[in-house]
């Protein structure tokens, strides 16, 4: 993959004139996919895929193009030349870009993550045994992912990693479900089996008759997977500097009214684990870690170079969409073994579903409880709850209602395979909150 990227880049850069700039982004993968249903293999295959995205800049104008990489050098070069010719014509018809950021050569990088992954040939024997006897539905994805970026000024970056992810649900005869996502870089058979056994234990509780919970506010424990979903909302009209400037960010109260979250809440954009490259689609390299919220106080936002130029700021080289790529929330002091005792009576939410802003400026998020959500009394799980809608503000559950934060961090990977496997992950603990509002 790297050889294909290097040879194509050099060939395409030779096709542009002195007054033109070209930025090339490369996405590739060598992946194994296995689909399970009722703990049996229903579909399996290997995918070798790659694509090139082009950004053409000339006379203060920008155009974008893309093509699928075939692996045949002459075919791919012709595809690239065709896209460059198309973008040249398009650039004559569009207005100048007032906030155009020109590429630079700020140095190159090369990073290959070496891991002890699960060989493709061993996957079936490793995965299947612990599934037996259950209605197990899921997708296994495993293998290498590649990212590259180069520009016509000579800058070049390459990133290569390997990871696995089993995204699954266990289903009862009454169609109650427990969701799990076992993921990582280095394969550990014992940890995998323990993870699935924990899901089995939750599934046994799901066999109990669900209880109907009235609307109202409840003391609530959120597993790390649920917390990760809430943090994901920060990438959508949230921690983006452009969103704040345009008045459509949920963090406006923190910026303009000095509203703060709990001192137990801190989050950073942290690239040090290597879940994704530090360079963005412009070839700009972020620092290893950028603290965004420190003990409840807004320290930094995500600022792309385009926003920096528009608002006269310093860029921290966020992606153009100013979304989180590798967020990490700080841990606390609550041991997971003590969660039920500390909760005593209330909700135990393993997952949440279908999130949306209900009041963006107020930080209010609505969604549904789903997958292994339980009612707890006297420190014991009583039964699963029927699906409920919630509507509450992160200024409450990450703010004045936050009781304690788990002492262990869990890595929740990006699992999207729409078009390509996604890189990145959210690293976070579970949280205990004193009040969380169910509304329907």
C-alpha cells in the first residue's frame, strides 16, 4: 500500500504547473470480515481496498476529486490525470475562497504500529467456542489500515496500524438484547472470553420480565459505552471553534457565561495511543495531546486552520470539520465492583441509542435507553427496564449532578465500515450521576 501511495503521489505531482498546488490523501485497508448469526458464520471474506482524494488549489480557488485505486499503476495514473484536468476546468468557474489555506512543507512523518494481532486463519477457532449456545449476532472486522498524505511541496506522511473489533448483540427469545464491542490491537484470548462471558451474565438478567419505569429523575450509572456516545455529541455543534463563533454550539454557555462542568470532568484530544494519525487531511500535524476541558473549565476548542484564518486565531490543526478524533476523558476513583452499592437505587444503563440535540444552546441531549438497561434496588439489579426516552443536559450529568467517575478507562473504537473502516476511538470511564431525566 505504501509503495502504491508513494509512486502515485510522485507521478501526479509531476502533472501540475508551478502556480498549482495538489494535496493527496490516501485511505487503504487489508481487512477480514466475518458476519455471525445465531453463533454461526453466515458470511466471510477478505477486503483489499484503497482510495485517493485530491485537493487542487490554483488562483485562490479550491476543487476536490477522488478515485478508487486499482493497483494498476497506469490505470490509476490515468484516473488521477483525469481528475486533475476536471478540477482545472472547474476552478475557472467558481469564486475565490477568502479563507483559503495554502499547503506547506512542515516536515514529514512515518509511523507503523506493530501489534500482536489475531491472524486471519485463526479467527474462526478463536471466536466461535465462547459464542455457542446463544443467539449471537455480530460483525468481526480485523486487519491493517493505512493512511497517507502528501503535497506538491514535498511533505509526506504515512500511518499504518492493525486492529480488531467484534461488534455484537446477544438476543433472548423475547428479543431483549445485550450489546457488546470487543476491540483492540493486541489479541488476548482470555480477555475476549471474559468479555463475552460478562455479556452472557447480563443476558441472563434480560430474561426477567422488564419493569415499567415512570418518567422522572433517577440516580443513574452509565457504562463507558454510554458515556462515549454522549462524548460523541461534542463533535456535532460542540467543541468546534467555528460552531461557537457561529452561535450553534452547546458549549456557548461555557464560553460566554463562564458556566462550568464538574471539577471531576476533564477531557483531551489525545493522539498518544496511536488509534489514528496525528496528521489531518491537510497534512497538518497535531500535538500529542490537547486539553479541552480541565476540571470542568473550558480550556481549548478544536480550531482548524481555516477557522484560524477566518477568526484571526491560532490553529491547533483540527480536521476541517473540527470534530474529535481521539478523545480521552480522565478517570476518577470509583471502582467498578462498588458501582451497584454506590448506586443503591436507580438506573444502570449499559448503552444509549439515537442521540440528538433537543436544545443545542442549552446542551440538552435526547435519546433512548437500549441494550441491557436495568433497574437497581438495594444495590442489586432487579430486572431490565422497558425502553424509555430521556432528555437532559450535559451541564447536569457532566456537571452539578456528577457524583463520581470510574477509576478504569475503556477504549470504545469507531466501528463504522461505511465506505471504509474508520480509525479512532473514545477512551473514557463510566460515570455515576445523582439525577438523570426520563421524559417519555
